[in-house]
C-alpha cells in the first residue's frame, strides 16, 4: 500500500522490481515465520522517499551486494522457493562462500501475470 499512495504526500509511485522476501530457514529447510518483505523504491523517489504512514514500514538503504542467483519460472510459493534454494545449494556445493542463515526469494512480476513469470533465489556471497 505504501507504493500505491499510503504515504504522507499520498503519492502513488508505481512498482519497481523485484519484490524481495528475506527468509530465515530452519535447520530442516522449512521457512520460519520470520520474513522481511522488501520493495525497491522507484529510482525517481530514491533520493527523498515519501515517509510512510504505516509505522511498521521502514525505509532502509541497502549497500551493494554480490549474490549467487538461480532463475526459474511459474507461480512461486514456499514449496517452489524451497526447492529452488535446495537446487542452488547443490549446484554451488559445500565450499562456496555464501550465507546459509538467510536467503532471498525474488519475484519480478505482478501477481495476476499468467505466463512468462520470472522468479529468482539469491544467496548472499560472504566476504572473503
């Protein structure tokens, strides 16, 4: 709702992609209920983002990051993201330097787009 106009000036900003969900998997691979949703603020608003009306929304600046990414199609939910995260883990192997306590589930399409959907799983590369 924030990008749709639920902000102090009431300005609809449009959507910038991807929508990024940070997940914290349990040891058994199941996603914990602790999730953080991130929406990229469109470029023209990044220097001075409109303040949100909802106190649960935070605006934060994220530094650049290097990720290992795996792209896949279709409608993605928890089951699909978990399967693709496992596939990326297997592809990278045991020695790849990535964070295992969290990963990112990314969607590049609006919910009602029926075909040609793009999703990605990102693992954050650990600093050497």
